[in-house]
């Protein structure tokens, strides 16, 4: 909600500077400067005031949602389109962001090591689209290598040969994105964020399991943390710039382990029962 408010504020700010209109979002109130981590360095700001917009809604941190195996199976079973199931499996088993998945190029699809049960999936950034200002092909971590089960890679290759190529020939597509629309009115166009979110909403309404595309990434990272994958490896797999982003999943796994360790103690005193 605050993102929407911020966009509207910027809209009014722009027209205020351009057309000198009255900006209703200029109302502010004074607050004390927030506490500083390095108090000695910022000591001179200790009692100073700053301004804050009155147009701000307090939002609650909903935390990280980790999907259970049963929930994942329910979601995948509810997919009526093969494309959607492949997309969700790709998000789950590689931990990639939805932007990375939507930017997947057909040239990345293919079996490179026949005898291996795990394949490397080379992610490439489409420089031409970024220069054109494409808003749905953004990759936060740039070019990086991911790992994918060979079985899933085979499914992607099969989909490419059976369905993608037919759409390519029918619509004479000018791009090489793997995930595209299969609906007649925009057949062959790159799949958008909005379309994926709508599929998630419909499946959630149908099954009662409400989720977002990013929940698959959270699930991937948390399961690896539970399996004691090192911080360094997990950070590399997730493509995080800051180690603090990776540490969240380590903390979740640690907290779950603490709870597991406490259960025998509680049971020995009869506080909880199986």
C-alpha cells in the first residue's frame, strides 16, 4: 500500500514542479531522528528533528512463508496448464526469482551432461531489452549459473519441442523467451508478472493454498538451510549481494531446530504430549 502512496506522491510532485499545481501530499509532521547504530558518529543529531509524511500506513511484517510438501503438491496438481507447472517447479528447484524465470532464454534449455542427475542452467541477461526499458525482464543479480534437476530440464526441453516451437512458427515471434502466453489474443508474447500473479491467485482460490511466486524461492532457501548448506554456498545459489539477506534463512532453520530440541525436554515434564 505504501508503494502505491509513494507513486501517487511522486506523480503530484512531478506535476507540482511542472505545472505549479497544489500538492496535497506536502503535509508533513516532525519526528525525532531514528536511533543510530553508530551513536558516537551521529551524536550531534541526538536531539534533532526531521520531517515525515503524514500519508503513510503502518504495515505489518508478514514474515517469510515456507510451503510444505503437501501444499506444493496441491499447487502443482491444480495447474491446468503445463507451462504453469513447469514455471513453479523451476522456481522451487532452482530458487530463482520470478524475474529471472521470466527472462529465461530458450538457448539455456538443453541437456549438457547425459550421465548427470543435475544440470547447470546458464542465466543470461537480455541487454537489448534492458536498453529498451523492458519492465518485466529485470534480474537483480545479473548473469549467474543455477543448478536444475536433469528430469526437470528434460521436461523443459520436451515442452520447447512440442509447444514452444509451434507457437514460434505460428506467431513468428521476435524474441527467444521461454515462458510465453498461450492465449489466442496475445499468443507468443513474453509472459508478464501480472499474468503469473493472476495464475497464483486463481490456484489459491481453487485450492485454499494462497501463495506468491517468491514463496517457492523462500521454500528452496529454507530447505537448504535446514540441510546445513553453508552460508557461503547458499548465498551463491540465491544470488544475494548482501549476506544479511541469506542469514534470514539460516535463522529460520536454527529457530526450527531449537523448537525440535525443546520438545523432548517439555515432554519429559509432561508439559506437552504426543
